[in-house]
């Protein structure tokens, strides 16, 4: 019989490694919509719709290219509901002689696949995912023997390896990193070009209908659904980004503006993560924009760093640190996730606004995820497992390999600083500087304590004070700790009391 090649919902690339040595006449491709994947967390409705629609479009393209595709739909009465069950069923159905699959993005699925080797009646080959630029063995080698695993050093190696923005062995422009140019707050007349919106076709319509019915208790709205669901649309989205928004990408990377949900961000992560866009190709095209004088170096360098730097580094760290990372709670944080992460029902305008765009778009941009939603979770001491589950649910681009290191490492410091050199803790002043949120808020960002004060202000000191044992030795926190110790005791007590009052109000159910 033929070889069975299962292709998972985030492996929608025609050059996926599992197909590289296959010929159509000797191969059956298996694609499976399964209950286990759609509900292992209660994903945002738009995330499910994106993946299922993209899977259906990709299956069609594979058929048109001459492949045999066995496509199991969610509503197929025989559907066993899991990858393992469906692969077993397909082995019998097609009398296959072996299974060949590209490694999955998530630990959970990797464990299941390892089990296939013993439980299935045929040989199982698991191949590396070559869509990532840094193979995992190379990452582990880079990490071995290093005391500190800093992204910046990894990034420079990736620049050398890919040759992106390199002038021989030197970085273009004489510097590796132009972040200093990338710190502008919002300016009054900031009017970013609108994103191309993709109208649902018939395939997407059918999926949207099914998702609305079947997953109606899941978080999130479907009303704005406009994600690219196939390669051609993803390429259109990519080209629009390169032309309209990349030139300003760096400058406003950290800005937040009420009602401007995408600003100059790429909004390409959902398409990249399921395989509709190749990350290296995307970076080469961004580099071309600079070479041809259409985008400044600082913007292009910033964008490329996010992809060959952060994205690859985060993925390496996931596989390096799992499974412990999922349980990590280095700052002993145990507060339950407040309801307003779902409802947006809070007086804190910054949080309400970030939850709104998350609900409407299954998207929030990086600085909203990091400095508003994440910063609050850190300061308030929310339980890392609850926070991680929330992030995995609500964003269309969320897979555990990328979500978990960002949550446990980058925002919550639950990994005790393996990933980030210091916690990204910030008071209201930071949010005020980078956004227009505070002017629209019922709280006063300038007020430090008391019921009308911005809660981030007292929470910031409460966070530092309660974690003094863990954090006071951090070189980069020396200054805030010195300020705290210099404060008179009444002032400190006021901060603590104000923060506790606020934190206690979080646990009161309405
Ligand atoms: P842009 O700002 O335009 O950046 C370009 C690209 O760089 C992104 O498409 C993405 O592929 C990559 N990138 C940038 N930052 C990161 C990063 N920290 N880690 C990995 N890739 C990065 N990204 C996800 O793809 N999935 C997630 O589940 C996810 N969860 C996150 C959780 C937290 C707490 C934080 C702080 C960040 C998370 N990110 C995640 C990273 C980043 O916020 C998103 O990649 C980005 O907002 C996607 O939007 P964009 O395409 O407009 O990105
Ligand atoms: C996220 C997701 C969802 C919601 N549904 C499916 C599905 O029905 N079939 C499928 O193959 N993949 C789905 N996915 C993506 C998988 O969860 C993802 O491939 C694994 O987590 C491995 O990274
Ligand atoms: Fe957020 Fe505080 Fe600003 Fe209100 S005042 S928007 S709570 S940072």
C-alpha cells in the first residue's frame, strides 16, 4: 500500500518536510478536523474558523496539484475525535505501509506521536519541521554550556547564518540592532493604512456557520472575520504590509491607540504560524524593501529581528524547557484570572481596550500583549497556568510553542529569568507614554494611591515589594529597589494598602 502523510492544521505548506520525498502515486495525505484539537482549550471562535477554513483550502490546492487527500471533516459520523484515532483508522482504510509526518509544534501532540511508534501497526517516521530557520539540534547546541541564553546573541548568529542585512561579516549600517529608534509613542494624527480584509468565500462561509453553531460557548466574535485563509490571500496580505506599513513599522512598534487595532504591525502571525507564509522568504522580501530604498533600515531590521530573532529563539526555548515550562511558577503567583480578561468589564481603559480588540479580532499587537495584558498579570500575581491558557485561547496565532515561552518567560518571569533578563514590570506612566489610553480612563494615571489612582501605580510597588527576595539581586532592578528603600515608611504603607484594596476587589465576584 501507499505511505500515509498526516498534515496537521498548522502544517499547511506545500514544501512541508513530510512531503519532500513523496510522489503523488504512492502517497495518501490525511487531513483531520478533530474534536480534541478544537477543544483541548476552548479556542476563540475565529481561531478555529481560520484553521479549519485554511485546512479546507489547502486540501483543495493539494488535490489540484495531483495529490490524493483523505479529508476527515468534524461532522463525519465516523470521526474518532483525535489525531491518533484518525491515523489508525486511515491506516486500515488505505492499507498503508508506513506513516510519515512532520514533527508537531506542540509538546502534547509530540507525546501522542511518539506513542504511534509503539501503538500503530506500521513504521512511523517523524521528520524535522524545516520551515523554522534554526534546526532544534543547532539551538540546543547554541544553548549548551551558556550561562545566559539571551535573544540578542542568538539573533546575531541567525543574521550571520541567513546573511540577512549583512555586509560580509558585519551588520548593515554598522549596528545589529536599531531598537533605540523604535520607541515612539502615539502621535496625534497617526493614521495607519487599513489592512486588506478578505471576504469569506463559500468554503469560509460554511466553516463560519459550523463554528458559530458548534462552538457558540467559546470566547470571541466572528463578525469581523477577515484573516487570509489561503496562500494567495496571505501573499496579498504580505505585499500590502511590505508596501504600506513596513516603512513605519519600527517607529511605532511600541505605540497603542484606542480603536487602532493593528497600527503598523504586520498582522501576519496567524498566516505564518499555520504555514501560509514562509518566514525566511518574508524576511528576504522585507530586506529587498530596504535595498530598493522603499523602507528605512531601522524598520526592516526591527521586523527581521522579530522573525529570525524572537520567533526562532522562542521556539528553541520551548523545546529546551518543556515539559517543566508548563508548570513553572518561579514567583509563586496564585491569583485566579479576573473575569475582565473575558468580558473587558473593568474601569481600566487600557485593559478594556486590549480585551475588546482580542475579542473582536482574535488579535492584539505585541505591546498590548506585553505591557498591558501581560504587565497586569505580572503585577497582580496571576497564576501562570491560567494566564497561559487564556493566551492560548484568545489569539488566532496561538500555539503552545510560541505562546508559552512568551507567557511564562517574557511576561510572568515564571522561569526565573531563563528567557528575559528582567521582568517587564511597569507602572501607569509607561502606558501613558506609549498610548492614548489614560486620557480616556476613569482612573488618574498621575495619582499614586487611593481609589481614583491608576491601579498599575500601586501594583508596581506591591509587585517589587512582595518579590524582593526573588528580584532584588537583579542588576536591572537596582534602581527601583533603591527608590523603594528610600521612600518613607508611611508612603510605602500607602502603596501596599492601596494595592491590597485593589487586589481584594478582584476576587469579589459580582
Ligand atoms: P509584528 O509586530 O508585525 O511582528 C512580526 C512578526 O514577528 C510576527 O508576525 C511574529 O511572527 C514575530 N514575532 C514578534 N514577536 C514575537 C515573539 N515575542 N515571539 C514569537 N514571534 C514573534 N506570537 C504568536 O505568533 N503566537 C502567540 O501565541 C503569541 N503569544 C504571545 C504572548 C505574549 C504574552 C506576548 C508578549 C507575545 C506573544 N506573541 C505571540 C508574540 C507577538 O506578540 C505576536 O507574534 C505578534 O503580536 C503578532 O502580530 P504581528 O504579526 O502583527 O506582529
Ligand atoms: C488549533 C487546531 C484546531 C482548532 N483544530 C485543528 C484540527 O481540527 N485539525 C488539525 O489538524 N489541527 C487543528 N489545530 C491545530 C493543531 O492543534 C496543531 O497542529 C497542533 O497543536 C500541533 O501544533
Ligand atoms: Fe490603564 Fe492606568 Fe492609564 Fe487607566 S490610567 S488607562 S488603568 S494605565
